[in-house]
C-alpha cells in the first residue's frame, strides 16, 4: 500500500508507514517474487482501538488488496505483520484476516524489544532509519544510519527517556535494504533528501526521501537488471472473499428435532447472571458428533431466548465452561459455538471432557454481567493517535460500563487472534481474558507452544510449566499476575496422570507461587518447523489450534522452537542465546512485559480436577481467576482521602493470618485472609448450628455410594484402573490425593471451608465436602446455602455478593439419585452447577467427595 505520487511521502497514517514507499517496489526483484501494490484511498476514519468494516477507512484498502491476492493466488493462507506492541494495527489486521478466512501471523508480538533488535542485527537484517520523531534523534546525524550502528544509542535513549528501542512509540521508522530473504539482490541508496516536517528544537520530525537507488545482484553471474514482477491492484477488484460464512444449519443424523430436553437454571443478581444449561436425549443412545452439534445448537438457541426475556445477550458473557461427553466431538461443537457467540469482545472459555449422564452430550455454564455490554453505546474515538507503545489489554475498546459507573470500571477483553511467540492465539469467539469489576477471568490454557500452536513435548510437569507460562504472559499483558495476584486456580488433569506425576505438578505450581517466578525448562523443538498452516483451524488455550510452522518471522530461518531455556512471562524469544541471556542492556525487558512488582504474592486456592480428556490430547489445563491490580489502583486513589478510622471500620472482621497484608503496589493495599474453619453440614451439633444444621426436608438429589464394592464397580464401569478408597478412609488415588497440598483431607463428618480474600471485596471460597455431607438427611442445597452464608459473613459479605457457584463431585464416591441439573427453571435463588468428574482435591484437602467453588465480589460503595 502506497501513497499517490502527487501526495507527500508522509501521510501520517495511523495504520501504514508510507515514508520510503518508492523503494518497496524493488523488493520483488530482490526476492524473485511478485509484489502486489495498491494506492491508499481511505483515511484513518475510525481511530479507536476496536474496528469493524468502515467505508472510507484505510483498512478497507488492505482488505481490497488481500482480496485480490487471494483470488489470484488461492493457495495463500495467512498474512504476516510486524506488530510488536500496537493493538491498533494488530486488531485491524486480524479483522481483515477474519473476513477473508486468513490466518494472522504476528511472531514479533510482545517480544522483548532489546532482544528483538539484537536478533534482527545478528540475522543479517540491514535496515536504516528513514524517519525520526523523538528526543535524542537528530535528522542530520541519524537518518540513513543502520540499526546496527545505532543500537547502543537507541539503548541510551531508552534508559534516559523511556523510548522504545524498536520505535514502537513512533520514535523512528526504518527501511530494509537487505536481509536473508533478499536472495537475488540488495538495495543501494544512491541519492537521498532530508525533509524537515517539524523543526522542533528538542525533537524535530524529519524523514528521508530516496531520490535514486539501484539493486546490486548477489550472484556475480546475474544480469545487472534483475527481473521484477510488480502488479498494481485496480479499484474494481472483487471483494467477494469477504462474504460472511453461512449460518449454522441444523443436521440430524442420530437425533431428530424435538428429541432433546433442554434444561437450564438461571440465577440473576444485581449485576451478575449465572446460567447453566444441558441437553438430554429422550431416547438414550450413543451420541454421535452430529448429536453433540445439534444438542449444543438447541441449547444455545434456548439460552439466547431466555436471555432475551431478561434483556440480555451473549455479548454480556464473561466466561463459559463448555463440558463435553466426548472430546472427539470438539470440532463439531466448536463450529456451533462460533455461530452463536460474538466475534467482538467474546467471553473467555474452558473446555474439558467429563462423565456427563447418559444421553447428555454437552453442558455449558455461562457467567454474564449486565454491565458488561451496552448495545446502544459506540466506542469513543481517540482524540490523538493510539499509543503504539502501550500494550492495551483490549481487543477493541469495549463500549461497556460497569454498574459502578465510570469508564475506568468498564469491561476489557484481551483477544489476540494472531499466532505469535507470546501466548496461544484465540482464533474465534473466545478470548484470552476478560476484565470486569476487579476480577480477571483467564481462559483455560492447555500447553500449546505459541508459535507453532502444537502441544509441547514432555510429561505433565513440562506441560504444566508451559501452560503456566502462557497464563502469566496473558496476565502481564493486563498488568496483572497469575503468580502474584491469583484468587483461585483450577487445574484439570487427565485420568491417565499417575499419582507421582500429580504430586510433581502440585509441587511445581506451589513452588512457582511461593517464589513468584516460573521454573526454567528446556523445551524440545517442535516436530516440524516448516509445516504449512492448516486452514480453518481454531486456536485457543482451551481447545483447538492452527498447526503452523515454528519459523521466525524475520526471515532468518531459525526455528523459534530453539533458543533459550527460559520461559519468561513475555514468552521465549527466538533470538536469545543458547548459553544465556546476554548482556544486561539486551536482556532487560520492556516495562509493559514486566509483571507487577508485588513483593509478597498471594497463594490462591487451587482445585485439582481429574477429567476424562482435555483438548488436543493435553495432560493438563490451567484456568486462573485473578485480582485486577489496575482496578485496585483506581479504587485506592478514589478512597485515598478516607480517614484511617473509617478505613479500619470498613474492613471485614476475619480470623488472623500471618500474611495479613502485602506491600502496596501504586497505592493499592492487597490483603490475603486464610480463614479456615470447620463447618459440619450433617448434624445439629455444628459450631454454627443455626446456619449449618440439617433440615427435615426429604433427601437431596445427591447420595453417597455406601460401599467400596459399589465404588469399585463404578470405577470399573468408568474405565478407571484405580479403585477409590471406601467411605471414611483416607486412601489416596490419582485425582483424589495431593501430596504436599496443605491439608490431610475432610474428616468423616465435617466439611472444611477455605477462603482467599482480597481487601474484603473479592473472595474465592472452597467448600470441601466429605461423604457424610451427602449421606445426611435434608435438602443439600439448603444446607450448602446456609454454610456459605456463614462463611461469607465472617468477611462482611453475604449471598447477594456471590458471582458464581460450581461444584465438582467425584462420581466414584457420589452417585446422582436425581440429576440436579435437569429440572428447567429460571430461578433467581441460590443455585449450584454440579459437574461430574473422576476426582477432586484442593490445596487444603487431599481427600474430598466434592468441592464447591464460590466466587464472590462485593460491589464498590
């Protein structure tokens, strides 16, 4: 894309570099490849971070150009861009790629700029500065100089003024004259002219105009004039490639329409809505892939109708749990999922296979917020050019406002669809993270190598480290941290995981939390670094991925699967040295890649769930919930003038804790309360009799298996090689016992509640339930509601502050007398989504029959 000859070289485009466009046409001869060109007709009509198709915008010029290329060369499957830290450009490239069914490659995304600059130099990239616009860059001294010569000077400017060494803040623009993919020739500038655009005494803005240049052949036997193939794209080029995909058409092979009972529960609070839904076949049979797709389509259609009655949409969704009875049906289910959920600002998601009841191929649990989406609102236009150097954690400026009011409390969505070395991409309507009202919901991360989107080689421990590194990279992009600011972490492991490996996974996770750093490993290279991308794939930390080559995008030919053994929060650089980090000037990270400086990290509640299978054959999947640290900064600033007495009186009364308070971060105080109490849910001799006593209603929907024989039979029927311990014993098995987890397990009759609370406002509570809880008389949900109310009261909270309640129950210990998820209702009362699993433990309990996870958020006053 280039400027018209009658226009100035510098168009001040928000999207494209136009300075030096005269030289770009020589790239065809240097590479021996065709070059397609189009004149820029549009302007920066839409300047906010989000982008949708806008007539007259310069992004549509890129769409027309790529549409033409795809028609001429249908084998084209992806687009590579050099975005490093700019969400503005990345989001627009991803938008065009999505409309054309192309894959966006951004291998430089969130790579450390100092290491990136050094890597480009070492790989033989000869690039010169062609525009300067920053303090310390002199047009007369620095224009036309190579990045190799200027590297030390760029480091000094970064140290002095905080500028970006790769020019991501607009400090400079460069032009490539030679690099390894220029196999035919290199460009030599013969005559140039300096144009002063802004004669500022401190930071003048100027650019270089190439007046004449020639191509120097690299083969001495080649002719002096190399052949060139430059093709201009006309305005009349068809854009039919951008036609939206046809909507999902229901197919029916195993089940006919009307043979599914769609059951859902809705709990609506002041702001949050939790909706669980399942589909049950009226004629139980082996579910096929089409059955799963049809059932999910019917479910989501019913969900949309129910939400419409509440004046809500799936655009309000923050997080989705997708439970499949057969992970082999993921592709079909995902295709249906993509038809219903929004592509812009989608929810985060976790997908696992669990032993659902017979005839139930799929179940979903959706968390929505009424303030997360405002249909009538339009994103505010930016008054100034976007800050390319700031890693804004938003897939496109959310237009929502939270119930607390103010733009700073709005929802933000991190949705990176480009394949990069940063973290696994999310190509489709599911995002890496959603920020809302002080909580950050991260998608489930499986151990995908980001640049190849293949599962890393190695055992479950190596996969845990990779998944944890991806989680931390996503968190740091949001100015948060998994290792230093988690409320809770759910760890899914497959049934094939051995007990010793599960213990090693536990130690690895707790060591990372205690030390606040990621373990160092040496991952194996991807099995194929030159594999072509697979068209139509989907990439997500929790399901699916585009199989692509792992080569570095700079053309050096070095596979990004090699390099340093260190897994940093920003992702591993393919330019790092095999032996070490290099000198301090190069190894230093950019500020937006550094995790928040919290010296005393919070150790969250960790729940270990044993499931039947995970996406892509992974052995482990991690799904954290974080404290939104920037949100806390805003709250702290708002209340900075409150009196000390007033602040003290506003704090909830909690049990004492040795780690009562962490050092402040930018004025934000972080508290951790480990209130561990014993709560008996089965008899009237409880320490909290009025709240936790058994009632006289008839038996609840769950009952314990009475004998070890019945449990063993269930284990055999489920295909489990291990036999669960009899009721009342403390035997351990894979998935039900965690060495070093911090607790010996539930007692025979007592349930245990553990909570991690942040500033008396955010809380993650686990209620650990032994078999005795299910054997007692009385409605279990009533007893759980009373118990939870008692626990929350100790933190100055109540049930109205509950965001989401989910319970994982071990089918080897607990049997469903009546499925609690089958009765359809739109109840606004307390509800628990029960999920059957093969085993459940936590960081505080090594032997549970079930664990109820409760997420609580007390609204800002």
